[in-house]
């Protein structure tokens, strides 16, 4: 950075923002923790929106032949529910955890590219705002979350143009973040933090970000062609002009199936941290879990056509994708057994975080088993596009990703705030959540097998009384989930305001993030720890003999771990004593990414002046970013 | 190592999550067993093309149930047996067990390998077109199904019908399917054809021909529905299949091949027949008439108009069917739920439909990429006259 000038003169924007405290500092922050917190709250808002959409959908299906809302609105709401929950809730919720935790868990002070990290967040926010603005601009996307062509290109209006554009914008966010996290994990681990000492959450994050890196370009290609078909009348997916509707399906699911693992693996990582902590035992079969996660990452790219078993593909493709789909169940099963055997033989403490993790294992198992039935290709011809599938993926994504995510929220809340969440409300949250979830999605297995197709605005009375009853149960369950979510919200706000102090290590935890203060200081670690073990922090607290029997170690006196000697050889050791260099805040990520709004509208409304404005804006932001000076006094 | 910040862990065992799930699942299956009438159920196969997948599914469901019980049982065991009892002792630190890992890697892999053999066999079995199978062409429109029976019409022409697929009993059938709008793929989208009692579903794709092979059993009527989201009125794109005895099927073919007769002069039906070709100008649509979209073989308009357009369903023998408008409305009153049609025509729904179809079923009948039947702005009297004519199309 020697060539960069330090400046405290010049026009305002040429200066570097200095504030790192207070509400306004969030606008310019590049601190991974603050960005993680912003991701979290934004995710929560979109979760509420996606939840309301779901409740409207369920209300329509509460009784047969309901006229609560018209087909058009229903179609928009179920599409937006799916798009929101996948792209604006579960993915960014993972990003919230990645942001806050990855640097802490590997013993780093920030991510590799802090400004790019802020860029990712702002692009996500603007992408979400852009997508939701469609409700006020003629109607939200209404072609289903996988936007099958040629339907998505034939629907009049801009509904699906918003879909194509906002998914491209959100893809930029995720792609930038994936590069950032991969580089962070590979390059910024503390001394001694070898790959096989990384917490499983870090491992799963690494796999997820590689999945993102490789799968996002595929859907981007598909989306650009879709955008061209919609906006410019090209014919990539138009059979009448020599295009191919099935091409979209291949491109979408080549992304879409890895996407499923992008959604679930972070939750698997969270559970792999929570279960050992509250069982007071190391994770059972660490290396098997890690390799199973990596295997899922690889096989996940080879199963996409199981979403297309009833599409226009032949028996050879159906058979081979059926096989690969069956075999991806193997690594998933490995994980489940390892989690269960982590608990067996332990001393389990049922905190709310633990309840949600145990709930994850139980519910995800159900989703996994119904998933195996999809690999029975001939029966998939029957069950696909029915509520059986809706039940399946909600057991995986709600019973899996959301249970895991909520577990993580309770687990790391003290890390972020230095306070404990209320356990009584937490239990109430868990049980209402658990009952509401099973009441909503359990009956869908049956309504699916009894012939109810998904994405239908009308529940025909002709499907029979049983189907109608199951739908009523599902709707009741959805209302229980609303109550449960409100309990969580109350608990969250109450605990932030007046939660009991947690101390630095409330759970007697195992990994590096709990070694520093809670809430985390801005520099993360005053002294970067040197790692000698998997579960480093645990090993600094307890010594384990040959037979696996533990005894507490007096602070700072581990017999097999000479901290002082290790620190002496550590180049960062001096950081603890003087000024710690942290990345400076920056205006430019926010300034630059705001240009995505005019850019998106310019493409949809085909406005050349607006496009020009967006291009100049973005270029100016890019330029400002490059020439941005260091903050004054930070030229060390 | 109890942490003072944590609330004390109650020692009394509470109800476990898994117990409730098992209960729920059992309850669900019990309820399903009681529900005799679920005409679109996949659990009630009525032909080999539906039976083969069902047999596989039941085996897999059984295996899944065993795995479910094992895993949930282990979870229950863990949370009951290994609760922190607060004695402050730390558990033995077990890091893993390679033998166990190998067991739960290899055993599931073997089970899956075992399942994969009949699965793949069934995939290829179902894909094989039986020699000499009767061909029915299925065309998906937004939002209704058209059927063509090649060579079964008079002089080797095609029989054309809609909404109801009629098949002979105990016969191999191959459905050859595609999606079109007004005879072109330009505005067509993907649908999926599904009558679960007869066979699994298959997408119907513009510009491609996909197939379903199935075999009928005895005479019956089966419910089905489009299962690939196809836009605005996807929920209202339903269908049904009627399987007839060999003799009845021959009679049906004979009837379908017969042109419709024009109604006697002076009747309401005759006035309806005139309107069929000569409606007033419809505001916003210009000169429109039923004949611009619907075909009726044997129709002769007042000025010699023919009804030959294939945009909407063919109406030649409309009243020989039981349902209309994408099989969402009954043409005949039912006595006891779906499928129990009487001889009493459902005149009121027909009148409402003819008068203002978009109010009965979501459609995008005007504007860009128009689909479906527009509001023709008819008076009730005109609608009743047209319906009187339609009722003659037996």
C-alpha cells in the first residue's frame, strides 16, 4: 500500500470515512461483524415478508374452492414466497453466519476483501428491494421460483423481467461473497489452523462457497438468455423459433441442485458446532463428516436432472440421474449417524440452541427419507409436482436449514451481544415452532399422495374430503408458526435490550470464536491465537488422557501446548501490544452498488438514458473505490 | 461444569419431538386409509403403468420407515439416556469409530444399490412402447386438453375431442403429447399430463413429442390434472379419463365420427346456432363469433359459415362429455360427488360460462398473448339460446 496516498484534505468523498462506532457507521463499515449483523436483520425482514406470502397462500387453501384471492395474486405470492425464502432468506442468512463467524473461527481479524464484503451486502439489499419494487410496478414475478421457459417469457408484463433481473443482481452479491470467503478460509487461517483442524462449520462454508462459485455462472448464463428472450425477443427458449425450452431447465437445475446444498450445508455446519458443545464431547467422526460434506458438494453437481424426471428427457438420462440421486443419500446418511453418535455417550444440556439442533437432525431425517423416494424414478413420475414434494423440501429447508439457522442464532447470540437469550421464551419458541412446522408440512405428504398438485390456486373439492382436511391442518400449522415467530421476535428484542450478561464463554464452547471477548471486540483477537488442536479452545480448558477422560487445565498451562513458545515464532505476535491495523471504512461499496437500481430499471424499461446514468454511476463508484486513500494516521 | 448462566435443566422427562412425529405420521396414514374417495390418489393404481411404480414405492416406504424408526429411536435414546445429570463429571471423549462409519456408509449404499435394480428396470419398462398400442395424441393448451385419435374418424380422419380422454378397456395405449396454441408452438407453454390411477405424469413440451405408455383395465372413470405450472389458470386445467368396454368404445367412436345435426328451424336452439356464427361486434374484440375458435363438424351457418377453427375445444359432441372448461365444471349434475353424473344437464353453469367465461375461470382473453375465452358481452337470452343449441350436441 506504499503507493497509496494518505489524505485528510480534499473533497469529502475523496477522504476515507473514519467512524467505526454508532448507527451511521454501518453505512460505511467494512467490518465483517457489522456486515454480518446487517445481513441478519435484512434476512429477518425478508423472512417476515416471505412468511406473510406463505400465510396468504395457506389461507387460500384453507378450504376447497376458496375465493379468498384470485389466481393472479396467488401465483405472484407463491412465486415470491419461493424466491424470497431461497434467495433473500436462507442464502443471506448463511452469509450472515459466514460473515460474523468465519474470520473468528479461523483466527483472523477480517475477511480477505473487506470492501468487497460490504459490496456483497449492499448488492443483496438493493437486489431484494429491486425485486420487491415489482409489487408496485405492475406485479411481482408469477412464473414460479424456477421460472420455466417458455412460460416465463410469454407472460405479458414485466413480472418475470423483474425475476430475471433481480436474480442476476443477487447472483453478483453471492458470487463476490463466495470468492471472498474462499480466499479468507484458504489464506487467512491462524498459525496452526490446518484444514483438518478447522471447525466443521468452516468446512461446510468452504464447500458451499465453492458450490456458489461454480454454480452461479451457470444460472447467470441462463438468466441472461431469459432476459434477452423477454426484453429483446430473442428465441433461446422458444420452440417456435428453433430454441429449446428444456435448455432453461438444464441451466436452471445445474445451478438449482447445488443450490439445495448451498442452502442446507451451512445449517449442517451449525449443527456440527452446537451438538458437540452441548454434549460435552467432540464431534463423532469429524473426518467422515468433512469428507461427506465435500462428497455432497461434488455429487451435488451430478444430480440436477432429478428435478426433470418427467421432463422431455429419455430413459437413459432418467436412469443415470436416478442412480446418482440415490447415492447422494449415502454421505447424507453418514452425517446423520455421526450427529446422533455425537450425542450418545455425552452429557446433553438442553439449551434452546441444542433443542433446535436436535430438532434439525430429527426433521432433516424425514426430509432425507422422502428425498430418497424421488430417486425411485418411476414413482417420481407420480409424486413430482404434488404436495409430497412440497412436504419434502420444506422438511429439508424449514426442518433443516431454518432449524439449523435458528439454532445458530441462539448459539451465537451471546457472541454477538454479550447477552443471553431468554431460555424460557426460547423453549416456548422451539415447541411452538416444532409443532407448527409438523402440523403445516406433515399433512402435505398425505395431500400430495392423494393427488393434490402444487402451485394450484384452487383446491378442488373433488379431490376428496381427506385432502381438504389435510389442507386445513396445514393452514392451522401456518398460523401456529406465525405465533412462534412472534415469540422469537419478542425474545430477540427483549434479550438485546435486557438479556442477562453471558460472559465470554457461556456454553463452555470448543472453538476459537469463544476465546475472545463477547461481544467481539473490533479487532476480534487482541492476540491471534496459535492453534495446536481441532477444538482448540476446548483443549486449552481441558486435557484429555489416552482413554478419553478429561480433566480441566488451569488457565494458560496446557502441558501439550506451549503457547508462549508458539507466540514467540508468530509474526503477528506484536499486534497485541501496539496499534492493530484494521481495514478502513469506505463509502464506495454503498455508492457503487446503489447503481444496480437504475441499472435494473433501465434494462426492464429499456431506457437508454437511465442505462447511461447507471453505467456512469457504477464506473464512478468503481473508480472512487480504486483510488480511495487510506485513512489519516493509518499508514502503518 | 454447569454454567451459572444457564437455566437449570429439568430432570423430569418431557414429551419428545420424535414421538409426536411418529404419532402424526401414523394418524395421517390411518386417516388416508379411511378416505375412500380421493379420486386423484396415487395410492390406488388401476393399471400396470401405475402399479409398477406403486409396488416399488411401497417397498421403499417400508425401508424408509425402518430407517426412520432406527434414527429417531437413537435420537430418543440419546436425549433420554444422556441428559446432563449435573454431577459435574465430564463424559468420555470419543472421537469416532471407523468400523461404525464403514457400516453406515456401506449398508445404506448396498440397500440403495438393491433398490436401484428394479428402479432402473421399471424406467426402461415404462419407456418401451408396446407393439400395436393404440395411439392417442394429446395436445396441451392453456388451460385445457385436446385429444386426437388418429385414423378413427370417418375415412381415416382423426377424431378430435377435448377434456375427456376416452379409452377402451384392457388395451395398451401410447399417448403422444405436445403443447400448442391455435395450432402453433408460438404462444404455447409446458404442461404435464397426469391421470395417477393409470400412469405417472409426463411433461408436455412445445416443439417436442413426449409419450406415456399405459394399459387400461376395466371400465371406470379417473380424475387427472395438469401438474406443470402453466401460468394464470394452471389450477383450472384438469382432465379425466373414461375407460369403456370394447363394445361401448366402438359405439363411442361411431358417435364421434358422426357430424352434428342442425337444430329444427324456429327453436331456441336454432337461434343459438345462428348466433354461433353471427354474434354482434364485441367491444374491443371486433367481429367475433363462436366459430372463430370452436369447431363443430356438420355445422352450417345462416350464410353458409363452417365451424372449423381449432383454437378452443371441439364441440361436435360436447354433451357426450361430462365436464367442460378444462374439466372444472360439470356438464351434467352429479348425484354424489365427482364422477357420479346424472342425465340432468348443468344448464346454469353453461349459461354463465357462455355469457362471461373469464368470470368463471381465470383467463387472459384479451391483450398481449391472449389465451382463453373472452367475455362476449351476450345478453342472458342470447346465452340461453346458444346453450340450447349446445345441448343438442350429444
